[in-house]
C-alpha cells in the first residue's frame, strides 16, 4: 500500500471553514478520524491492479420495462365534473394562486 499522507485536524478545520461549517472540538475530532479512514480506504482502492478491468456505469445491465399502452375504461367527464364545486368550459374551476395581492 502506498504511503498516504495523513489528514490533520488543521486540514479538516480549514476545509470546514471554506465550507462555512463551524465544528465543535468533538465534531472536529470525529470528522478528522472519519476522513482519515476514508483516505485509507481510497489508498487501498488505488493500490489494486485494475489493468484490464473495463470501466462500467452500472453493476447490472439496465433495460426499460414498459407495459403495453392499452386503452381502458375511464370515468365519465360529466359525472366527474358534477361532483366538483366549480366548473367552467368542461374543466375544473380553481381559484388563481399567482398574482393575488394579500
């Protein structure tokens, strides 16, 4: 495994400041340990011999699954509109929501 430089609390603090995060001392200690563990894991991955391994976008092949477009029974327009409080020109009438002054 290649020698990976360890991340310091100062590095994590600087990144947190750049990200506009304020960390307590406990959070800084936890974040430093977690980031160091991640960097160690990435170093393990970098050490793998992956020559000849094809890059992939998905671990399993994707396929679109579509059903047949079969016309079925629908509700009667007049019956549905008869249940609405307000209708207009064969459509539901709803109160406007844009441009209303309170």
